[in-house]
């Protein structure tokens, strides 16, 4: 097994030397503690653990993170060892040994442990602690590979990672990395092809070239034709900016920077449009044209664009200029893809214009979106490959735009230099050609650069809380932070050492974001996601990675709980609720007490008023000879009762035997109830009420009639004159005869 591993290591190293991408080197300037590397071990998550002569660190994709290790608590060897070695116990515990000590590393928490006693009986510990089991020297074949790299004398160890790249540790030069072999782009000097890339190929297969010369040259399978002022009617002697093929054998040509016209190469004639369309003169430097659908052609310049109807010779604005203007109005290139979308490359961004409707006059209307995630936003050229995917040449390499944005550079054989404007072409065999400088062409097949597109896992390499790094052992486990430690920065890496520029990321913070957020950054910086001033709650950070246009890998998660402050905890809220209930209860109690007091005051007022009304009624009943129910009763019920009693007494006025029992029966009341009601109303008994009504009726008869006293007594139910006279005198203070005489004297 060990021999097979060595053979694989040697083959991988030799294949890496033949790869298009040259070696990379990491030294102390890249985060290594020292340039003396003695051990390199790949962890299950893809990170590399490096031992720099007793100082340990972890790779994080671009640099290295130091690991704290208490050497005084390591296990000392019984005798001196001559070589470094390591041995796994399962997939989480790793025993590391140098010349003097044994270290125990936990790959799950990415931290060192010191509980050697619990592993004293394990065969792994016994094997690694015995210097007799140490590995032999590196094989001569690997040393010859290292000798070809100039590091043979300093080579200490070599490891092949899961991507096929080889890590070679040295005593002075840090780590030398050999990427795995894969096809890459080639940059060759080809002046003829460079000239063709800067020109145009028409539908008949002819090549048009016009840069830096008067007129244009047509190459038709080796036969060359030159069109200039000498043999084309109307053509001037200035340089030609572009030629664009139209339907019907016509070509759109621009000469002297802003003169636009139609060229008929077979007729050797040019017809200029500037005189008929003065708006063409608004742009001073046209650089190209692109078909926009139907008769419409976009003509773009260094300070704007417009649309030309090549059938009606009319102009219309390019509707998306307003959306692009905040970024740039200098147009470098333009392409119409198979779906009818326009791809516009500017000095500061690539834009996709999608046709949505027609403007007045028939010109197409476009919706505009800016492409994000490009390593460089200065777009020099745009081209579609054989599958219709869009590629862009930038001021620093080449980027694939669809179906996903992936930037390519020196690791792929593409120099990180400025591509030539409008110098990109899809070759006859499916290769893409980009102009790079005056005489250099970069050529590649799209599938070469996307060869390593397997799903990739992501490792969280650091977590910063309020700009302070959390211990590595806490990363990956659930974390809890105080409410004022709510600024989180997640650093993550797919550990794509072979082609780091191909890595794509997307992430989201569960509890705050629903959709995935694409990561926009450069390969020279660690991928990070910043969240500031997070409110209390539980959040789950999720991140995925993909290589090139490959599928997304497994989701890596980190849960962080931000505790609320004391005044926002659940028990504080429960206290607030209890306090609110207590206050509400006090307020309700206060309201009820106040309402009771108001009701008592109102009741007292009503009772006092009732007493006053009773006194007034009694006074009126006693003083007046005319018994009025409305003046005796204080409410409707009492008035109706008095009226009923008066009618009953009036009906039995001459009946001397009419008494309380008959009155109670006539009013449908019991004797006791009648007594109670009259006592409450007038303070008299029913017998007194009957007698008073009889006497008041007698007083009326004495005052209003000429009847004798004896007759009046009989009419009010008195059988004897003596009883009548006594009761009348008691009620009115005078005998009946005197009362009658006095009333007659007044009348």
C-alpha cells in the first residue's frame, strides 16, 4: 500500500511538471510561520496541516492560519527519532511526530489535544511513538522531479491532495505546489490571425481588414481586393473605423471616425448618410455596429450609441443608455446572441439588453441588467462559443459569462493582460480566439477550462466576531454571542488549489436572508461575508461552492445565536407582562372604585331629590283641596297608582263603608303593599288617604255649591254631621260652616 502511494505521488508530480500552469510557491510572506516545512498532512475537509519545525498552521486557500500548540504538554519520545511521521486514528484524530515529541490533533475541532493517557493502549500511539516504525527516505524518482524544479537539496516531504496537485515541503523555500495536469489555453504569436481577429468575416466567408490603413482589404480564399478612394466612388482617404454586413449585399461602413454610409463592394460605390441624418454627427468617434433585429442596427461610439433603420434610413435612441450611463458611456464592443439579446461591453461593465417591446416607430425596446462577478469590468471584446455561451475579453484576462460567471487567468494559460478591442472569434473547429497585443493570439477550447467541474465542499476558515477571530475549535459548532457582539464576518474557502480562479460561491444567513447571495470578489482575497448590527436571534450561515460551471457542492453550515440583552430576555419580558398586568389591575380597580363613588354620589343625589319630591308632594297634598296625581307621584308608576285610587274613592264617595280593604282590592294590591306605598309616597296610611280625599272633596263642594253642610257630609260618606264637622275642623282648622261662609265672602 505504501509503495502504491509513493508511485501515485511520483506520477502526480511528474504530470504536474508537464502541466500548462507552472508551479506556485508559498513562503513566509504568504502566512507560513517559517520557510522550513517538515510535514504536510491533508485533513478530511481538504485543508492542509503544515508543520514548520514545530510551529503548526492550516491552509485557508490563499494563505495560512497559525494553530496554537502547547509543546510543553506534548508526549516526549523515549528516544530520538530521525524522521517526521503521522498516523490517523479513525477520520478525526491525528498523531503527529517530530524528532522529539508526539502531538495529538483533533481534525473535527481543528485544535490540539493533550489527553494522551486515554490513548495509552491504542496501537496507533504505540506505533507512532516507536522510532523503529518511522518512514524511509523519499524515493529517488521524486528527488529527480524536485531536482528539475531546483529544490532537490531542500526537499523534506511531498503530498498529493484530492485534486491531484502535489505539495512539496522544503527547508528554506516554504512550499512548492505543482498543479494537476489539465489542458490549458495557449498564447502564440500569429500576426496574420491577429489581423483577422481585428477585422470581420462576412456570410460569404471573406475576411475584411481595415485597421490603420486607408480603405479596406477583402481576402476571399487567398484573392485579395483593396477598396479605397481610388476605386470606390464616394470613399475618402481617411482610416476606416468598422465595416458591418447588412442584408442584400450592402455593408455599413464608418470612415473618418464618424462618417456613416452604405458600401456596395460589387458596385464600388459608397453612399454617406450624415447629410440626411444630422444626428449622426453628435457622436465624434464610432467604433462598431451590431444587428439589433429586423432592419435595426446599433451603431455605438466612445460616447454613446443609437439605432439605425437601414431600410427607412431613420434613427432611434438605444433605450438602455440611461441604465448604463451611471457606469460608463464608452462602448467598446457589442454582440447579439442566439436569443436576440444584446451584450454590450463598456469601459466599466458588461450589460445584457433583452428586447421587451417596440418603441414608437418600430425600434425595439430593451430591459437592461449589469453582469456582476467579473474579475475585471473593462470589457474589450465579446464572443459566443459553439454552444451559445458568452465569453468576454477584459483588461485582465478572459471571463466566461454564461451560464455562470467564471474568470480565467495565468493558471489556465491566459496571460493577465489587456485583450485587444473587438478582437475575438469562434474558430471553425470550436476553439475561441482572443487578440492579445499587436501579434499575440490566445486560443483554447471552452471545455478545456471547464474540465475540473466536480462539486466542491467549503471549509469555514475563520469567523470574526466584532473583528476578533473566534477559536478554530468553535468553528462548525453552535456558537453563542452577547447582544453587543453582533458584527459577524465569515471567511470561507473551497480549497481549490488547482484553479482557485474558477471557484464560485453563494451564501445566505438563515434567519435574515431567504435567497442565495452570489459572492463577488477576487481570487487574491479570502472569500468573506460580512453582517453588521444583527438583532438578537439564532442565525445559520450556509455556503456552497462550485468549480467553473459545475454543480454546487455540499452545504457548509455555522449556527450563531446572539443573546438578547437582559432587558429583552424571556424572563424580563415575562416580568414586563406581569408588571403590565399589575398596572392594568390597579387601573381597573381604581376605575371601579371611582365608578362606585360616582354611583354612590348619584344615588345620594337621587335619594335626596326623591326626598325633596316626596316632601313637595306631601306639602301639595296637604295644602291643596284639589288632588292632582301628577303633583303627588314622583314618577309615572306612582301617578297611575294615585289616579287609580282617586277613581276608586270617587266612585264610592257616598259609601260610608268604603274602606282600606275595598281600596286595596280596586287597586289590585294587598293591604300591606298599599300601606307601604302610601307611607312612602305621602307618609300617611290608606285610611288617612281615604279620609283626606273625602274631606278635600267636601271642601270643594262647600266652596263651589250652595249645598247645606249636612248634604255635603252625606255626599262625602259621612253619616253624621258631628263626625264630619270634627274631621273637617281637624283638616282645615275651621268648622265646615265657617269655611263655607269664608269662601262665599271671598267669592
